[in-house]
C-alpha cells in the first residue's frame, strides 16, 4: 500500500511513460490478413493496434485470431490470408487510456491486458502503455524509496 501512497504512481501520467504512436507497430482496418500477419511476425509482437485510415484507433489484432482463421479441418487454408481483411476479425472490445490518466489507472488496466492503447479526446491514436513500462516505473519508485 505504501508503494502506491508514497510514490509517484498517482503523480505520473500515462503521457510520461507511454510509447508514442510513431514507435508502435500497427495495421489498418483495410489491410488483408496477409499483411497483418507479416507485421506481427516481423515485429515479433503477438498483438498490435488497428487504426482506421484517419489514424483513429479501431481495436487490436493478434496472431492467434489470424491463425484460427486459416486452420482448416485437414490443412492450412493459406489462401484465406489474402481473402479476409483486418476489419473482419478485429477485436474492438478493448479498454483505452487518455494521456492525462494516472499511472495508477494504467496499472489497473494492464492486469488483464499486456498493453493498453492511448487515445486523445477525438479518438486519434497517441500510443500504448505496456506492462513493461509500468513495471519499470514501479521498480524505479521502489528503489528510490528504499535508498
Ligand atoms: O521486439 C521486442 N523488443 C523488446 N524490447 N521486447 C519485446 C519485443 N517483443 C516482445 N518483447 C517482450 C516485451 O517485454 O515480450 C513481452 C510480450 O510481448 P507481446 O506483447 O506478447 O508481443 C513484451 O512486453 P511489453 O513490452 O510489456 O509489451 C506488451 C505488449 O504490447 C506486447 C505487444 O503486443 C505490445 N507492444 C509492445 N511494444 C509494441 C507493441 N506493439 C506494437 N509496437 C510496439 N512498439
């Protein structure tokens, strides 16, 4: 409890530690799944944000949902990768954060999601808050309190 009351988790905002949009791998709603899988495999991430053509956040997409689409009963149906689009399998049911939200609010959300998308008031994508950045900040605060 001390960790939360005395340190800066409530003073730091999401904007202080988020990964900004220009450094985040993403795909677009109108990309074929082929392209999305390529981005996921080449970036090494298991899921990435999905944006619309005006760079507003639309949801997320991960490797598992794409692979599920092409696993047939007897063989891989790879041709589906060029026939299906990101908009058909996107996960739209995701939490979001605002830049001005506290890190404590972010901590609460990353318990159930490895990363949380950050948007502005109009829904434009600003970046992501990851478990890694939250944990790094908490570790820093812990050692600053101790010594
Ligand atoms: O390419 C990577 N570089 C580094 N430095 N770490 C990586 C990389 N790929 C994975 N990791 C590590 C991170 O600790 O594995 C964790 C789980 O990755 P994930 O979920 O399952 O692909 C990473 O944890 P994290 O940094 O807290 O990131 C949580 C999730 O946020 C990732 C990924 O889905 C997303 N993500 C992180 N950075 C991203 C990103 N998505 C797009 N672009 C980025 N720059």
